[in-house]
C-alpha cells in the first residue's frame, strides 16, 4: 500500500476540474485509490512519460482524456501526484 501526497499544482488543477462535476471527482478519486493499492494495475494503463523537469514520471488513465501524472519519492512507498488534466490537444499535461 502506497501513501499518496499531492503537489500544489495537482491540488489546484484537481479543484478546477471537479468544480460542478461530481462524476469526474468520483473517477479521479477511484483512480487515486487504485494507485495507492497497485500503481501498475492494468486498467490504469500506467506508463513512463518523458518530462525532464520532474525526473522519472508516470501517467495513469482516469478517463478517455484525463490523466494523472505522478512520481515515486525518495521515501519508501510514497507517490507524489504532480498534475491532472487532459491528455489531448495543445493544453495537454504532457
């Protein structure tokens, strides 16, 4: 079981995304719970992404377009949520 920590950027984007959208809030919450249990779970479609400013970063599926970016911290069993948002288009998170 992993401990989850959220960056300031993640918390800000999460608040914007879920404003007036309970269904999306529930999907993101379910994804975070699954990350706590098993970040490599098949339905998360977790994979590495190349973002040089964060080190080794992973992307996990929430919905068709929404992804969560996260990394492992130096502390054992701690995942840091970096960003959440759209995957497609010019304003995608990666």
